[in-house]
C-alpha cells in the first residue's frame, strides 16, 4: 500500500502491491470515503483531507477492479476487493488521496 507521486508519503495516487515490486493502480469510481479513511490510518497519516481524481499515470501495470471499505477496518487487506482487471482500462483518471 502506498500513495505515490504526491508531495509526501501521505499524498498521491493510491497503489496496492500485488506481489513484490508490482503495484496495482486504483481507478476513480472504485473507491469511497471509507477506503480513504483506511488508507490514511494504515499509513499512519491521519485522516483523509482530500480525495480526488488525478490524471492517469501508466506506471502501474494493472488496476484494481473494485475496492470497498466501510472505514472501520484496520488494514486495506480487510476490505472487499474483487481482484485485478485482466486488462487495464483506458481510464483517464486514478484515485488520489491527501491525508492530514
């Protein structure tokens, strides 16, 4: 789990490790406030201050198909995830989070 490409480790595009060295991007539309709350908590970065769409960055080879958290989970791994897309979508935007 990381926030990548932002101004600090607590700001940037959400990416999730699928295996060592391989990061899955998270597309806009597959998230909610609960997910951002869990991400910020797990990273030790406080609470979400801003959740927004960022221009797609082709750095991640695959995208998470669905990621849903209630917001009470301690770890992102405890949230509902349906798996990886077989082919990355042509989404122009990815999820970005800025934590406090």
